[in-house]
């Protein structure tokens, strides 16, 4: 277990804001040497805290004009099977096993309402262990981090 200090937290904030930031700019922003920033990022990566780098995109500009959160109720002890099947559906951008009124929540991006309907009714509901779904349309979304 690694303990994060204020400098580690500041480095993570810089990387969240711009994963392409140079080591020099990160070091300057958090007031450490370039070598110190590099060593800390390596330690954060080696410990598994940093798991990768990604690009945030605008779903609408990518042609995804319909987005929804889809919640699922699944049969007990079928999570591994269900998650494996869901991973094959390319329009699912995020998936989480949760506790509460439902078991799984998905973020689905589709080209339009008709495509979203197809994904939910033909792809997701076709998985035998899924007992029910509930779809909540997203009117507007944006990343906070």
C-alpha cells in the first residue's frame, strides 16, 4: 500500500488535466525537480495507481448523437458471463458492477435513437442472464476531471 502526499496528489491532478503534459511542465507546476517528478510518476505507475493514459473525446463530434445509462438486473452468480458478453458490444463505453436497486450500470453511446434501441433490445437484452434493463437518456454530458 502506497501513501500519497500532497505532491503525489498534485502530480495526479496535473496528469488528469493533461496526460500529455511534459515532465518539465509537471515538475514546474508541483514545484519539484524534473527527476523528482519522473521518479514519483514511475512509483505511481509501478504501484498500480496510474494504470494508463487516455484521450477524452466529444461523443457528439464522433457521431454518437444518442447516449444513455442502461441499468441491468442480472441473475445471481452470472457476473463473469454477463460482463464477458457485454465487453463484446463496442457501443458500451463504461461498465460497472454496483450495489443497490440494480446490479450493473452501462454507459452506452450510439449513432442515433434507432441505433440505441437496437443495442438495448437486440444486443444487451439478448444476454440470457439479464433479467431486466432500464434506460435513462443523457441529454448533455461532460467530463469533470
